[in-house]
């Protein structure tokens, strides 16, 4: 595996982990209110808002990374998608 592929895989994994962490937080805000430390509406909103921003950022980064790789001749796209 070339270093470009390792870097791509590491960046993709990092983005996916952030997406999953944000989704978990949103799930907890919506479904398991007792999982949030302070049970005030202000705190729920704050935590949900942070998670939503994190989700948007991570998903945007993932989309950008995939778009960059698709448009680049530096990568063997078949290997990256396997």
C-alpha cells in the first residue's frame, strides 16, 4: 500500500469516526435524555447543536476528500475502494 493510500484511509477513517460520534450524541439527545449530564433545555440544545455542527463538518470533509480523490490522477481508485 502506498503512502497516499494510507493517508487517504486515515483521513477517511477519522471523518467517519467523527460522523459516528456526532450521530451517537444526537441519538442520545433525542432518545436517551438521561445520558446528557445536565438535564436543562439549554444544555440539551447546546449539546445537540455541537453534535449537528460536528456532523456537518465531518460529512463535508468526507465528501470533499472523496471528491478530491475522484478528481485526482495520483490515486489508484480501485485499490482505495476495495
